[in-house]
């Protein structure tokens, strides 16, 4: 768990101090965290596994491209306040 927290903090500048990349709305923060974990688990080949974690777990059968992740976002209904 500590390694996962460190990876998230180092990958996303929203979680480090003295940055201007913070989220003013909690919805934006949630979306950024979701995108980080989607990319980390489905699109990034890990050095020790030599595949993505999703492929290792049997959830995915290929390395996802960024375009596929964006297509998932575009298919979601927009929430209005």
C-alpha cells in the first residue's frame, strides 16, 4: 500500500506540496485519480511483470492505448450540477 501511495504521489503532482496543479473541485480530483489508476493498471507495462497488472490478473487481454481510455471517458454521460 505504501508503494502504491508513493507511486501516485510521484506520478500526480496534485498530491505534492507547492504545486499549482491542484484540483479546485473534488470531481476533478476524482477524475484525475481514476485516470491515473486506469493508465497504471491497463496501459503501462510494468518492468517486473513485463505486462500490465490487468493482463497479469486476467482482466485485460491487451495493452490499452490512450485513445481507448479517452473513448471510455467520452462515452460517459456528463453530470450537471
